[in-house]
């Protein structure tokens, strides 16, 4: 009987492995990719999508077609439970699938938190299938507010403002954040970004946690801000399923992996991407580039396991963390290690990175 490999979640590493599956892996295996949506979106391309530089088809992959082309099966389902002893997973509609090896690449889920009104009134980018609707709602409303001043909040707000200016929308984008803007960056970088936000006409409210959202106003500190649509960018959390399945997780719920990308204590369950953490390297950033680097080790180790080998390859996280963002109007933000710049060149780097992502998954 064939070995069954289940890929749960269309995370970057899983897709990158599957793209090469036919040419590299033993013949007597069958694989299934399970994901709740037929389309996998690339959230890092949302900014340039909003600026009309990318089409909808540029920022997503049709998973049914992808699986067919690469010799596997696609199941449009959400996995709700993993039984490690019986080596089966259960889906939302009640299907049970058994596996010899499982590879979890499920990204992060959205939590709406405890701020009253967020669940009822805010828009989200997670699950990523929300991206086109959320982007359109934010483009066409008056008084759009982005709540969350981290890297992706700043990228979204600036890209949105660029589109709105080009399309003569009258009201500016408001960016509101509970701490300083870009809290991970140093003071000089933050000052430069503040200047850019100001130059582009955005309204910025820092150190102002949102306390409540009503149908048309946001309460934050002493302010009452009117809004047409509000995008909530806080509350990305690892999937609950790891904890439910009694798999080892850290104190925040991230799946604990050994350096071979196997779940600690469950060698037949591999993990990758933003919902996981390396036991020995807890500070490794889990961006999409790291996920692609994990893919090379994941691919090799799945193959070795299927061939009955016991010695597996280890994953060494990149030494320098990097971040590349679209800042609107052909300007980008680039950081690698301690080197940061905001420029046209950084924007070209951003486009290069997107091209790399598309190539890694599509070609
Ligand atoms: C606006 C925005 C901009 C961003 N920009 C950048 C950037 O510039 N650079 C960067 O590195 N990162 C960026 N990110 C973060 C980036 O999106 C994540 O780091 C990345 O998507 C994580 O990839 P992943 O491989 O872990 O999984 P994902 O790409 O999130 O994929 C996970 C998949 O698993 C599926 N899944 C989830 N739960 C289940 C389940 N129960 N059963 C089956 N399938 C399931 C999901 O549907 C999804 O298809 C950005 C995010 C946002 C929102």
C-alpha cells in the first residue's frame, strides 16, 4: 500500500515542497493538500495589489489546479483535530483521513480579542481570503482607519493612501496604534516613517489603544474618531488545533519543532511557517522567506523518512532577519540586520521578492 502524506494548510513551505514532489519523491507515495479555501493568497502582495500593480490572479494560487498539476489531491476542508495515536486527522465536515507523515503549514489565525465592537464592526486580512473584499472596502469608503502600527499596518496604510490619492478620494487614511509606530524599529527609522506618513497626508495616532468600536466611531483615549471602515491588524495567533491535539506548544501556543522540523515527541508530524517555533531557536522570525528556507529541509526530510532513513537534515535559521515592505508610490522599506533604507531601490527589492515567491510556487 502507498504511503500517505497529508499536507495540512497551504503554507509557503508546504507549497514549495509540493511543487517539486513529482520529480524528487518515492513513487509509492500519495499526497493530499487540505486547506479551507480553494485559493492561497500572498498577503505580502496586498499593498501592490491595492495600488493596481498586481491583479487578483497575481496574488493568489488556485490550489485545486496546483495539486492536479503536481500529481496530488486537493481537499477543500478545514482540519479540526489530529489524533496522533491513530495517525488520522478529522475535518470540519466530519471526514477522517489517515496519514503516515503529516506536514502542518497552517500560518496564523485571527483572534478578535477583548476590545468591544471589534468582532462586529472591524475588517480583517486573516483568513487571507478576506483580502480582496477588505482591500476594496477600505479603498472606497470615506474615513478608512487602520488599527495596528506594526510593519504590515504601515504598509497597508501607505499603499491604501497612495491608491486613494491617485483615485481622488477626499478623506485621508488614519493609522492608529496602541504603542509607537513600528515598535520593532529604532528611533531614526520610526522618525523617518513618521515623516513619510505626514508627507503623504495620513493621520497618525500613536500610543492610543482602541477602547471600543461602535457602528461609526472609534473610542481611543480621549479621542472619538469617525470611521467608514476599520481594518483590525492585531490578534494574529497560532492555530488552536496543536494544543487540542496535545502536541507540544510554547507558552503562546506555537507548535514546538526540533531542528529537523519535526514536532517535538511526534517525529511523523512536521511543521513549518508562522504558527511554529524552533525549540532551540525561539527568536527565529517566521516570515515567508524563512518558510521558503524551511521548505528545502522539509522536502529532504520527508523524502528521507519515506525511504526509511533515520538521519535527517537540520534547519539553520537565517542569521540576519530581513523585512521588505511596499510604502506606496514606488517607495519601499528594506531592512536586513541593522541596515535599513526607505527608497526606490527598496521598492525594487520588494518587487524582486514577490517575483521570487511567485516563482517558488508557480513555475
Ligand atoms: C498585510 C500583510 C502583509 C504582510 N507582509 C509580509 C511581508 O512583507 N513579509 C513577510 O515575510 N510576511 C508578511 N506578512 C506575513 C505573512 O503573511 C506570513 O508570515 C505568512 O503568510 C506565513 O506563512 P505560512 O507559510 O506560515 O502560512 P500562510 O501563508 O499563512 O498559509 C497558511 C495556510 O493554512 C491554511 N489553514 C489554516 N488553518 C487551517 C486548518 N485548520 N486546516 C487546513 N488548513 C488551514 C490557511 O487557509 C492558509 O492557506 C504579511 C501579512 C499581512 C497580513
